[in-house]
C-alpha cells in the first residue's frame, strides 16, 4: 500500500522562482564573504594581536566581520522565508557563519539542494 505523495518530496523538481534565485545569489555571495572574513579574523588578526602584540588588524577585521555576519543572518533569513525552510534549517545555516570553513560547506550544500533538488 502506498501513501499519497507529499508535495514537498515529489519526484518532479520545482523550478526556482526569481525571488528564490535572487535570495540564493545574495546568500551565496555573503556566505563566501563571511567565510573569508572569519578566516582572516582567526588566522591573521588574532595571531597578530596575541602573538605579535599588534591589535591593528583585529580592530579593523573584527568589526567588519561582525557587521557582515549580521548581513549574512539577514540573507539567510530571506532565503529561509522564500525557500520555505524549516526553522531548524534556518538556525543551522545561521550558525554556519560562526565556524571556520562551515559557511563554504553550507553554501555549497544549500545551492545544490535548491538548484538540483
């Protein structure tokens, strides 16, 4: 006995609407930017501050990363709303911007799931 097909898991992939495609593009760009800024913060600014006693890079990169992470959160929320993600997916994707290299993985996975369902 088969159960009725769930529209969310139907075998026919739904094409991306222009709104979802635009939100995905914005998310992809900011995910890369935040990922790079986090790597710069962790592997350049923090060592300079704590090992070389030079906080100048931290004073610039730290606030920039903070501001760009807020933009990342807004882009993630916009994609969540337009792609109709679950709340859990929103939270996990938002947290991906706080762990080195994870924003790159999350962006790749999200793009693959939305473009090639």
